[in-house]
């Protein structure tokens, strides 16, 4: 049997804690070390080798490292990993600017290392089911994707705003679910907490020539909501990522005259709801990354896809600031 892969996690906050938990029981992987600048955070992971920074961590000797530090630290830490020949799973957003994200993609490409971005919302069981069914053509052509992602204020995320931190999930989902690139972006944002970054945003995207997406995010909501609604030729399908349910509401039958005129029926159609079995999204993501390191088939989110998502969130912020649409001369796609 081949030797277990030696893994590490840098950044031991909320996300790092989940990564440590999953890696502690992942087949084929030994979690050997953790790192954080905060000594109190390191103490919490008794029994593992600990380091105060990425240099110390690299000297312990690891095959790959999860980067779960604040977003503004991703580039510096990940470039050190690439220079040391360490593969990396980097939390979303890949970086706080597209220039930083692009430098990261180039560095890992040049080094011939495996690297991926932690776009875990793709791994939610209901979202996975929705993606598989759309790709299978179960609901016909996609017309529109509408997302709502609302949460109470996360005191720990201060380095970026809700667009860079949260809407990044939805631009990734919109391109991944539709298989189309983003061609233009319009947006508005609101600041409510007095900080330098926006707290609510609404963005309208065009994907390819024929699909639109509307993304609504808030980090000052009293409750949590994670909804993806897809309007298609055959009806409307909703994935609720929190309850892990899929609800499909089919169009009613089209009568002869309406069919001839090409219009849709106003007769209510069949509605079905079902729950998708739970699968821990971080575990699914880690299994894919391990398989990529072992040269097995996998569906990791590549750094190029991570760059595309950051370019899209940057475009949202530019569109909101300038009050004009941002049009892309090149494809921004996440599939
Ligand atoms: N995939 C997801 O669903 C998901 C969910 C939450 C957070 N995240 C991402 O994970 C990252 C971390 O977010 P969080 O919520 O865990 O933040 P957090 O504040 O809870 O934790 C960050 C940790 O990094 C440590 N740290 C800061 N600078 C460091 C450095 N230079 N070297 C080593 N350690 C350092 C801090 O001491 C802290 O323990 C962010 O990029 C965030 O966007 C992803």
C-alpha cells in the first residue's frame, strides 16, 4: 500500500478548524502539522506538530497544505508553499485581488504542483444534485439563475466585504451550474456597519449570450439563507443548501394553441420536493483534492477557476462604484 500523504493546515480559525477535523480522519492522509500566528490557536491542536508561520511549517516536511488564513494573506503564504514545492488547497476567495490570484495560478502552474480553491458551496449536497441534474438536461435549457445568500454579521471577517467574501460563492455557482462564462456585470452595494467594506449587494450577470443571473448577498441579516433558484425551459428548480432540499415546479401542460404560438401555459404544473442525503462538503472537497494528488479522476476547483471568480467579484465592485456595467472582453468561467 502507498504511503499516506502528509498534510498540514495554516490558519486555525473557523475554516481551519473544519479542515483539521476532516483531515484527521481522511483515508490515505496523515495530518502532521498545523500553523497559526496566534499561539493560543496553536495550543488548541495538541498532539500535532505546530508552527508559527509558513516557513517553519515547510521545514517540518509536508506534501500539501491547506491555506485557511484571512484572504489578504493567501497570496504571500501560498507563494511560499509553491516555492517550497508544497501542493496547496487554498480557501476561497483565492486572493483579495485578481492580480494576486493570477500570480498564484501562474506560480503553481510553473512549479508543476497540484493546487485548488476551497469553493465548498459547490460541494453542498443539494447544489451537487442540482448541478448534476442540470448537466443531465433533466430540466431543459437554463434561462436564469437567482441566488440569495444572507447571514448575520460575521465579526471575524474584517479584511474584505460581502462581495469578495460571500458573493464569490454565487458567481462560482452561476458559472459552474450553467457552464457559461460571464460576459457582463451590473451591481449595487450598501455599507451599513460603518466599516470600509460593503455589507449588502445585488448583482446582475449575463452568462454567455442567453442566460442571466441575479445574486443577492447580505452579511447583516437576522437569519441565514442559502437559496439557488434556476428558471429553465421546463419549469423552476430550487436548491435550498441549508435544508438540502430540491423543489422542482414543472410548467403546466401547453395546449395546442399556446404551443403553436410558442407561449408557456398558465396552468399550474406538478411540484415535487425531496431531500438530498447529507455529505460533508469539506470532506467531499478533501477527497477530490487527495485524488488529484494521487493522479486519480477528480473534480477539484482549479486556480484558474478561482481567478475567474475573483475577477467576477472585482467586476461587481467596479460596477457598483461606477454605476456602469462591466463587460468582459475575455471569458470568465468557473467550470
Ligand atoms: N469555504 C468556506 O465555506 C469558507 C468558510 C469560512 C471561511 N472561509 C475562508 O477561510 C479563510 C479564513 O476564514 P476564517 O473564517 O476561518 O477566519 P478566522 O479569522 O476564523 O481564522 C483565521 C486564522 O488565521 C490566523 N492567521 C492570520 N494571519 C496568519 C498568518 N499570516 N499565518 C498563519 N496564521 C494566520 C489567525 O490567527 C486565525 O486563527 C478566509 O479566506 C475565508 O474566506 C471559507
